[in-house]
């Protein structure tokens, strides 16, 4: 694939990711993706011959990897587990607020909508969450309970993002950061 093809594919995936974060699977219809990306409809089928689920799956995976990389970077630059988790929450809160409270987790809405009806999308959502758990676990250091804590922290983060979006406020993220700091004691 040439540079122009790669750019078109990226535009389609970027548009899909934006639409998924703002409106979930139902909000990322192919007509909306084509309109938001500015790509010709034929390009959509050329790059994603298996249709919407392929496009959504690849977009989710890419968005998930971007967050994993950010979390891994924060782990590398944080002097303690508590500061690491606070930095993750601050980073996610910044993204949420910068989007005008429209975009929280790039995976959660699709997981809620599609996990019971689409095995391929459920597997991708699970894969992304597993990678996030691993990144969180690595940032917690050599604690014996790092695995359980990573799952707990991810669940708290997901809930805080949902509440922050619903309230259009960072307060839930701040509250969760305080509680995680106490938990890490």
C-alpha cells in the first residue's frame, strides 16, 4: 500500500475512533465514517473488506495500544506507584476534558454494546483491557498483589471516566485518585 492508501486508511480509522468514543458502535455507522473521514466509500471497502466490524476492531485495537503506550510511559517516569496512577488519571482526565466531555474510554462503550453479540469485537475489547491491566501491573512494581490491584485500578478508572463524562467534571477522577493512593498505602 502506498502513502496515499495508508493516509486514507488512517483517516478512516481516525474517524471511526472519534465516532466510537463519542457515540459507541451505533454512532459509528459507515455513512458517518465516510463523511467524517472525507474518504471515498470505495476506499472503505478496499481497506476493510470484512466491513464495519473489521474497521471498528482495528480502530479499537489502535486506540487501545495508544493508551497502553501512554500508561507505559507514565510508569517509566513516575517515582512511585501512587504518583503513577495519579498521572494516568490526570492524562485520561485531560483527554476527556479537552474533548468537551465527549470522549472517555475508546473501548468501554463498544464492550458494553457488542461483547454479548460479536465474538470478534469482544475478543478485541478483552485484548485491549488485558494489555491495560499489564501496563498498570508493571507500573505498580513488584508488589505481590499487583495483578489484583491492576484489575481493581482499571475498574475504578473506567467507572471514574464514566462518572466524569456524565457529570462533566474531573471530580470523580480526583476522588478515585485519592482512594487509589490510600489503597496503595
